[in-house]
C-alpha cells in the first residue's frame, strides 16, 4: 500500500475540520469565570468599583495584569497604582472590559505543540498590534467606539489558533500520529487562512461580544468606503500597518498591503507621516502589552 503523502494528510485533516465548522461542532473555549463576572458587572452603568476589584482579586494572574496595565508606560506620568481597586478606578469600564477579553483570548494562542506555540506567539503579537493601532485610528479620527475597534483587532485572527488546534487534533485522530506534526509553518498558515474567519466570528458570538465587535471581525476583510472611520475599516488598516512594521506571522503580498495602507489612509484622512507615527515604537508597545 502506497504511503500517504503530507499533502494528502493535510487535505484529509482539512476536510475533517471544515465538516466540523459546517456542523458548528467547534468545541469553542468558554470565557473564564472571573471574566464573565467582571464583564457582567462592568456592563452596568452603576457598577461597584469595590465589587469589580474583589472579583478580579480572586484570580492573582488577572489581578497582576490589571495593575500592570494601570501602570503602563502610557500612564507613566501618573502616581503608580498600588492596588487592584486603584487600578480599576484608573482604567475605567471600557478598558477593563477589553482587558477581560484579552486575558481570555491569550491562552487560545498557546499550544503544547512547539511549532504551533511559536506561531501562536507571533499571531498574538500581531493581534495586539492590530488592536492598539485600530483603537488609535478611531480615536485620532474622533470616531465612535474605539474599544470596539480594539476588541475587533484583538480577535480578528483568533480563528487561526483555533483552526490550528483542530487541524492537529484531526491529524492525530486520522493517522494516530503522537510524537510529531506535519504541520510546518507554511502549510499551517495556508490551511487556516481559508476558514479562520468563520471560526473567529463563531467565538465572538459565543462570547456574546457586542454586535459591533462581531460585525467588525467579519467585515474587516474589505473596506467600506461609505463609512470611512468605522471600527472594521480601522482593523483592516491596522492589519496592513502592523504588517509593514514586521509584526505578522507568515508571508504576505507587499504590493497588496501597500494598496490597503494607501486606501485606508484616505479613509482616515491620514498623511504618510501620521501613519508612520502610529507605527513608530509599535513593537515596544506590543511587547509591553504582552509582558
């Protein structure tokens, strides 16, 4: 019997994953309990700062993340926040909600498989870069919902690691491979690129993200020239700008990215110098956010 080729293995695994997507059998991760509690409280206009702080303190890792963000370089001129409650007061409801989704999403980009883990790290860095840029673009244009742009940017590629995990599971189930994976980076990225958006949208809906965020994840594949500064357009331009800064996992068409930047700059009324200013120091800001 002829040995099955890597290409055939990839095709069969992809078929298994696409069937799961069509059947909505994705096994999507749930939000952590601390995130659920905080998001629910923060959605109320009269939320209690003390209650939110107490909920955050039940998870030491989340608590440390909240304090670290409150004392980030962007707030370096302020007196350092020394407690969770001070940090909650400094960050505010919108940024705290975004942070809860951020700490929930980050583990999805991790993997026990070394190859996927390395790629996941690059994908997470790219997602953080897109989130930061998308929020900055909406704010600079005095547009509405900058935090929605941040969340959409953060989650626009979250379907990729989920797809990778499903492909790895399918490969091992189909071929009983336990010790190594055939999913080399180029193959892995090509496979997930074809269907990751559907998985990402499904997760955003499962996490009950605001409709604007779900729509922005879905619509970021192309510009809507009728609504220049809406979050989806910000995510698309931010995605292109992050690539020009070298913060991306995989290869891309440089000419196509340049066209995306050019079109996006016109929509957001950005000069070339202003666009370069947004990207300047981006890697350092991403590294700080990922610390």
